[in-house]
C-alpha cells in the first residue's frame, strides 16, 4: 500500500514534506537529514513511503530510496522503538553509519543519538544485526568484510570514543594499504594521522 508517492513539493520543513499528487496533498514525515537532498518547493519529487496505522495514529513516512525505507521498518521491529524514535535515529546519522554501528556493535556511537540509551542501543544490536546483513546494500557488504577483523573493530571503537564519526574513520582507513595484517595500534595511528590532515 502506497509504495511510493511522486508529485510536486508544496511545502517543506525540517521533518515534514507536503507532496501534491494531482491536487491531493500528502503530508509525509521524513528524516531531517534528507531535507537538503530534496529538490526545491515547486519541483517534482518521488519518495518511497511507509504507511503507519495504529488505533490512535495514522502517519505517512517517506524516504529517498528503498533501503532507507526497509531500514526504518526494521527499526520499528525493535522492542521499545516506535516511529518517532525510529525517525529520530535516521535523522541523526546516515544510513551507512547506522548500519555499520549496529554490525560492529558500536554502542558508543548509538548512545550519542538523541533518545537512544544504552539499553535501546543493545536491543538495536541484538535484534537487528542478523537482519541487517540481509539487506545487501554496499554499506553492509563493506561492514561484513571488516567485522571479522578484530583489530579493525577495536580501532573503530577507540576512535569513536575519541569523538570521530564512523564515516570519518572509514575514510581514514582507506589510506591503510594492508588492513588484514594491521594491528589495532597501527590502525589507530594511521587513522589519526589522516584525520589530523583535515
């Protein structure tokens, strides 16, 4: 039902987009971090939609691609996570960062998201790790290749604790030519060297 909506953007705010489809205005809740990626008001847009229906709530949620939509649906399956928190999670980090944080069991990253405490972060990891491996997008494939590398995991955890973002860390690690034989210390040093150049 309502797999996607394509029409003209009539209104746009940090978390709400109204799309005019042949004279009918659809109010769609969207992650705040996709607003800058949408075309200006008056232009055509296509959003992949999820229709949320409960006794006391009827809402429409929209995403730029099918993977984002599937990720949102998976978040709703986690105990204690409703659409409001799921949207907040997706608003405060990229799809790739969120997936990697869960696959790498990076609780430090997850608890920095507003509304996510330690228990919720643990549930996200426990309940979604295996499911996310099946989504099959590029970010997950990359993570699956690195989760077997213990020094990599330890280095990511240490750098996250220092305040660096997952995306920054991964970018820095691209400069390391031999990831498989690298030690935790050498990875941290190499990453800090690259991060210090910015």
